C-alpha cells in the first residue's frame, strides 16, 4: 500500500467520528501524492504524514456563564494547537452551536497550509465553542467571553498561540476576550488579532478576508485571460467575509447580486447595496428580510438557493459544505467561469471535482481566504514594533500577498504536472515549507 493510503486508513480509523476532519485530510493527502511519491521512503521513515495529521495538542474545557435570567449555562470550549513548525499557532475562534472537536480539527488542519501559503511565520491552530451568540444580550456575550478566556488564557500568548475571529466572533467578542486576558495575565500584548483600532488592532483587518478573496480571484482570472470587471458574482453569507468580498467586487467593477444567511437569501439584480447590508447585519444584527424590506429591487427567498442564480463567478463565503454536487451542476449549466472559496471548505469533494472536470477555475479556501490570517500576521508585526501602519500600507501588503499566493500555487501545480489544479497547487506549496521546517527541527 502507498504511504498516503496507509496514513489515510490510519487517520480514518483514529478519527472515525469526525467527518469534516476526514474530508479535509483526504483532500490534502490525495493531492500531495506526487510530492510524497517523489520522497516516499524518507517521508515514511520520518512519519511526516502521521505527524502532520495529529495535532500537537487539543484542549477541551467547560465554559460556565450566567444568563440574563440568573440561570447558569454551560458550553464546551476548544483550542486545537495543530502545528507550530513555522511559527506560533494562529487561527480563529468559531462560536456556533454546530461546533465540535472534529470541526475545530478540520479548521486547524487547513490553517497549517493556509498560514504557510501566506509566506508569514505563523503555525496552524483553531478554537471556539458550541455557544450560540444569536439573540444574546451584550452582557451575556461578555459573560461567555470572559469565562471562555479565563480558561483559554493559560494556553495562549503573543509568542505561543494567537487566536482571532471566525464565525460568530467579531470585534465585540475579541474586545471582551482581550480585556479578560489582560486582566488575568497582566500582559498588554498582541495575544489576539482582529482587535479594535484603539487597542492594537490593524487597519484593514476587518476588510482583509473579503478583499483578499477578490485580489486572488482577479489574479486567477487575469492569468486565464479573463477580467473581473463586468462579471456577475454570486456570493453566499452575509457576515464579515461576504460583506467585504461584495464591497471589493463592486470596487473592481463586478456586480455581486446575492447574499445569504442561515435562514434565507437575497437576489438583488441591481447589485447588493453594501451600506444597507452593513446596517442590517453589522449594526442591527438583524435578518436579511430587513434588507429586502428596505430595498425595492431585492427579492428575499427562504432557505438556500444562491447557486441557482446565473453568474460568472461564485464566491461561497458562509460555511463548510454549503456548495454540493447539485449546486455545482447548476453553476456549470449556467456557465460559471470561476469559483473561489471565501469560507473554509465550503465546497464538497464531489462538487470540487465536478467543477474542476468541467473547466471551472477553482481557488480553494486555504489560498483564497488567506488574506484574513495574513493581515492578522501583519497586526502581530505592528504590535511587536508598537506602531500602526496606514490603511493603504496594510491593504497594499495584502494585495501583494494574495497575488504571490496565486503564483506560488500556480507554479507548484505546474512543477508537479497538474497545471491548473489549484487545489493541488495550494496543498503542495503550503506543505513544502512546513515539511522543510519539520525535517530541520528533528523528531518533535
Ligand atoms: P460571520 O459569522 O461573520 O458570518 C457567517 C455568515 O454565514 C452569516 O451570514 C451566517 O448566517 C452564514 N451562515 C449560513 N449558514 C451557516 C452555518 N450553518 N453556520 C455558520 N454560518 C452560517 O463569519 P465570517 O464571515 O467571519 O466567516 C465565514 C466563513 O469564512 C467561515 O467559513 C470562516 O471560517 C471563513 N473565514 C473567515 C475569516 C475571517 O477573517 N473572518 C478568514 C478566513 C476564512 P447567520 O448570521 O444567519 O448565522
Ligand atoms: O479561517 C481563518 O483563517 C480565520 N478565521 C482567520 C484567522 C486569523 O488568525 O486571523
């Protein structure tokens, strides 16, 4: 049996109840086959694949907090420190009722390769909780965040592990967590990114994931003889990533016509009104029905359905496995040219394969959404030098990073005879740097 197949079988046995983690490992290991086969004996002897698929450690803890009725609530907290070969663990905190260990492990595993692709010195980690922020008062959010950080603060630090935002964790939550870390540890340090501008945050971090997604998508289109300007874009999600992807797409002359949340979706043929979307989602924290109510050109539909809208470019920016084989078939039938993942693993393996086989340019999340974590690393640099850079400086670094990521994965795919397979290119390019550092650092 090949080394890849051996390790895949072991990972499946050891993590049988974690489908999302197995999906992420399967995608990465399968696309690394040409690299592994070229060094099979060495990698097997060094147990590189066993080591890279087993987290350094996974922390799980109780998060008790008191709700507004005086009732004690208990959630489960997680932090998976996956791999720190190239830098301190780095990755977001997801607050969503669906969170479990397998989901955090898939996100932490993806983060290893994503962070490597940024070319910045950050390792892979992820955390979060099954806490549901929806419908909670600010005081309840604070109570949860303080309790969560009371335990998490023992394991993180500016040079060990630097968490950030993800689904359900934005500036408000990061603020409460930073305050609690500072209070318990007595350290004013860059232990979290995505901080507010008044206490060490970076300009352009809020916009970074969505903007970065568009910088990479534009480069991918350009290198394939296409222009983003004039394209109709379909976006899912209505959170941080989706909002700033829509904004940057408009700035580039494209027309984003959809967005969605967990209850419904908007089709707005005149183009999404970003100011209104921000008002509804960032300020009021309301449902998309309010967007439709305020915008005559918009249609609101219950449930899911954005992938049924005819488009040139599709940008899934909500959550994992939100674009399945039926959606992929519909997109292809409607003439889609490119799919770029703003979310982490939003496209199922079957749908990815179908899109690629049908000539759709496909940019995987670990490359396409790396702008968020890259800008987090720029926030860490600014915190270390106790300076802050201008919006333009951060944004132009972000743009360069995204362009470089695209060329690195394009080159890696060409080097291994799979030109145009950007999934393989991203996995290979991300893996090469991490494995080099792992080998140099010995058995650890
Ligand atoms: P937000 O919490 O800001 O937004 C998430 C959006 O997705 C919301 O509109 C949410 O709707 C919608 N959604 C629909 N279905 C689900 C579901 N089942 N679970 C969770 N959300 C759902 O998160 P972000 O925009 O930050 O994150 C979106 C994706 O991008 C995630 O996959 C995340 O891991 C990834 N990502 C985020 C980065 C960042 O910097 N923030 C960086 C790189 C990747 P509703 O409000 O109704 O729940
Ligand atoms: O998935 C991701 O890359 C993020 N949620 C951002 C992580 C970070 O450390 O900024």
